[in-house]
C-alpha cells in the first residue's frame, strides 16, 4: 500500500511501511570518508510514475557570504527553485557563474542580497567571486526522485525506495572536470532488503585552500 510522502531537507520520507533502503559509503583514494558528495537514485524509465514520490513545492534558498566563504559549500535545488545570494561580510563581493545551466553576475556590497534567481534546468552551477579567488559554491540542480548529500562520515542513507531497477549516481565537486558521475546499477528486490553500496572517488585538491589574490603579497 502506498503512503504519503514528506519532504524534509534533502530527504524524502514515507509514511507507508518501509520499502527497500540504500546505505551508501563514499571514500576517497586514501580510504577516508568524503563529505559533500551528492547521491541521486534514478529509476529505470519503465517504472510507473505512481510509484515515485511527488515533486516537492518550489523553494527559495539562500547562499550566504560569511568570512569570505560561501555558505553552504553545496546546495541542492529542484528545477524551478530560486536562489538568493546574501553578503554578510564587511567587504564587497562580485558573485558570478559562466555555467551553461545558468549564467549570471551580481555585485553585492556589505549587507546586500541579490534578487531571487530561478534555476530552470538540471545541472551543476559553479559559482565564484571575481574578487576573492578561493570563494566557490556549487548549485546542484536535479529532478531525481531521491537525492541526498554525504556528511563528514561519508555516509548516505536513502529509505523507502520501491522495488525495481535503479541507477545510483555520485557526484562531488573535486572529481576531475569532464568526467561523468560515478554510477552503479542496483536491483532493489523486496521491502525488507537493505543494500550497501561503496563508492571510491579519486579527488583533486580542494580549490578553497588556494590563496586569495586580495590577501596575497605580490
């Protein structure tokens, strides 16, 4: 019997009896847990739409700028959601993106916020500051039925997935540019199954640790 679905943060929670669940462990090339990895679960095209959770209502989410850092580092959006950039610093920021998914730029003085910017298409939008080179954030726009983000322990759990064939994809901003997301196919068999999946990512150095030209002596 299908139950009602609720949207809570990045998780979809069902009020029905639990179906299958996925436990996903994400590590780097040294075997250490990887935070800020985005996991999406995509059903085969043949799955009936009635088996999928309804799409949540559109939201407006804020990307703040605090201590010369975008907060959060990664934010998940659905197509149709909006983003607002807020400058909580005491210095000016020039927020921009050249992404084909959504190109824009805003000059924000201290205390200012950008107008809401709608994200119509799926994809990844890398956002930087043209004044502070180490500042970067990523807007991950996806219409996947199930989506979640790993914490410091590198773990993701997705519950209440109906039985069927799925592709599980993992993306992280430090993966080499131009490479596809890591993907595994999984067969979810029964309501009682708990499937564990492991992903090992070969990551590049964290670009946020690079020197900022505004604070570098030439």
